[in-house]
């Protein structure tokens, strides 16, 4: 996100903000051992209507060794519809929702307390520009939209959308729009987020574009 100071710097340079403009801000800092560290905020300008602000997105690959990346999209994500219940019959859930699960199990196999039915969408199987919200849309598009069906399902079982977010750095961002929030609300679906630091991703040159 561009701050007031960033706008003032750009104005002094005579740079006008426009969609798709490639821009970079560099600074220097020091790590815990007082060694110089590059700070880099770089990408292509995009106006985020949800946040009513300009952001630099799609950071390029390749940067000086020791560069610390700030912002940008979540590096890897997985979203899932999760249905759990003591008397859950996976075949019945598949019939109700009109699709086969990514994984499913009866109570006691292998979890003793409840049966489960999961349908997942992973970023690795989507386009490079698809973000967490796109994943939620894809997930819901595979499922019925009938409010009565969801009222019955959520009244009988524990049903939610779970998002696993895997980060290569300490700062990433995403937004859930009003449209997607309404899709979840219309289906009486709670959404939860689990955030993880992924060391394998962090060892790469730069975050996912």
C-alpha cells in the first residue's frame, strides 16, 4: 500500500499514478547483527477499490541477495469446504452437494469422534494471478447455491470454509470482498484462516507473482 509519504515523493518526481505502472521503492536497514539489509517494495500499480487505495502488486523475480520483501499476495493457499458430524455419511453429503469430495471418512476411520467430508481448491492448481478470494469463489462455484439445502446441511452438521495461508515472508495481504462475504452468508458458512510460515517458500528468490 502506498503511504502519504510515497505520494509526496512521486509528486516531487513528476510521476503520475496509473494502472499497471511499474514502480519500486528501495531503502536500507540493518539486521540484528548490524549488517546492511535491502528493503524493497516493488511491483505494478493497481487501484484496490475495496480498500480505496493504490497498491504495488505482482512483485518481480530477482533481487539483490538479502532483500526483504514486503506486501504482495499470499504465496500459497488452500481453501476447503469442511463438513463434520458424528453420524456423517460421506456418500449422502456427496449426493446432497452433487460432487465428490477431495477426501472423506466415516467416524472412526481414522478419526474416532466424527466423520468428515472435504472439498479443496489449491493455489498450485490455479492460475498465477488467482488469490485467496478467487479460490473461495472457485470452491463455491462447484457447489449448489440453494439456500434451503445449506440451511438443512448447516443445521445438521458442522460446516465451514477453511483457508490455509502459507507465507514466505512476515507480511502478505488479501481481501474478502462484500460479494464473496454475501456468498458465504447466503450459505450460512463460517470462514476461518490458518496462517503458516513456509520455510521452503521463503528460501526462494521472491514471492509468487
